[in-house]
C-alpha cells in the first residue's frame, strides 16, 4: 500500500520533470535575443566599464600607464597569481621530498638579525623562522626582483607591466585592452589568447583567496592546504 501511494505520488513529478526538460531542450534551439540575454552580466559589465572610464577621467596621469581599475592591471595581477600557484606547488613538492636542508632548524637571531623573527600569535611573543621558511622566502624575493627588473628594462618583444608609448608593443597592448574586460571574457575563443589568459588569471586570484581563507580557518599553512586539496599527494 505504501509503495502504491509512493508510485502514484512520484508519477506526476516525473511527468512535470520530463515536460520541463523538453521545454528546456526546445528553447535551446530558439533564436537568442541579445538585448535580453544575460542581463546581470550586461549590467555588471557596464558598471566595470563606467568605473574604468571614470578613473581615466579623474586620474589621467595614472590611467595612461595602466594603473588603477584597468585590463592591463588585471592581466598582470592574474599573471602574478598564476606564477604564485606554480611557486607554492613547487615548494610543497620540495618540502614533501625533503629537498630543504635542515628544514626544521630555526635560524640564529645573532646571525640573521631581526629579519628572521616572526610573531607568535599563540604565546604572544617572537621567534625565529625555520630554515625551510627562509629558503622559500628568498626564492619568492628573487622572483619578485626578477619581475621588477623586467618592468624597469623590458625586452622589445615582451609585454610591459605599465603602458609605455615608446615601447614597440604599445599599440598592440591598447588594442588588446580595448577588447577585454567585463565580467566574462569571450569563452568561444580557445587556445593561447588574451581571453584565456584573463580567465585563467581570474581563477588563479580567486583560488589564492580561497586557499588563504581556508588556511586561516584551519590554522595551517597554505602549503599544507594545497597538499590536503591534492589528497596528500606531496607529503
């Protein structure tokens, strides 16, 4: 009796689900109306474009170099985020394989000075960082200065951090920045292109924010979080 009642109750739901699926399938072949499609994205894109325009009008000296809310800044922020993921994954790999010499050894304050100190939030005091953290820190500082060097003296064929009218790629950069932006780039274009780079950079930035927030909640390092997300593949 219970099974009969359950069947009679679920039958109309199945019919409704089938009709809904059929209607959805048919609507997929209907002509789209650009004016009404994805209104949320259109509004958000308009807000973004207006913000870029207002910034350029209020701060033209900064806008001409690509500073502020601009496609140029977003592209480079995404590049740094993607590079950051490569560095963090490499650090997790080397930590898991014991490639850091004396990883747990704490630095000597007399030898390294106050740059080696770190605040201890639990005991409300100060302690020195480990040899492993020092190696990772120096590796990131090295990469940072490499980026600065590329910015100060960019190669003729490389993309510059700031827009420079005297650089050979200036016109290409301006054209690229005028075609990108908004909430969603053109997903129809696949392969190695500015649209893919912009989207990958956005996902990398959101991933770092998520990893940092998760690590803060769990009270663990970001390397431990990455290893946990990968099913303890590193160590």
